[in-house]
């Protein structure tokens, strides 16, 4: 994900930039497994993001628990806690696939 900010991918040329606060975001990128303990924090983050908003499950861990699936504390993916608009598979997904997914999300708007 961080590689998208380098000069090769230059995600900002598409008007996309990463922000630290959900209050300034349009897209919530979930990048790891969602634990039962973090479900409430994830929901609060989602609620703090202004509308319109989208949720992206980035990688296999966010999509279905990945290699942590079946663990007692791990949910079966972010879609159990939030409505997911886009799944980007991979462990981890290559930067170009992340970029393609985000641009497809923007094209659908």
C-alpha cells in the first residue's frame, strides 16, 4: 500500500491520497484480519467517516481472515462487521492491483 505513494505509481495524480483521520476520508481501507476485539473500533471508524463512503477489504486477511481464519478471536472478514464495496485479493496484493481496484471503485461512482 505504501508503494502507491512512490514516484513509480504516484497515486496522487489520480486525486487519491492517504489520510490518517477517518473524518477526512472517503474510503476506509481494511488491511488485516478483523478480530472480535477490534470490531467495535472498526465500526466507530466507519461511523466517523462522512458520507458518501466506501469500504475496501485489502488482502486475503481482510477479505476472509487469510492465514488467521478459524482462529478463536478472528472474524471471517471485514464483511461481517461492515458493508464492503470492494475486495482486492492477495497476500499481500501487488501495488498495481490495489491501484486498479481503487480506480475501478472511482469509475463506478
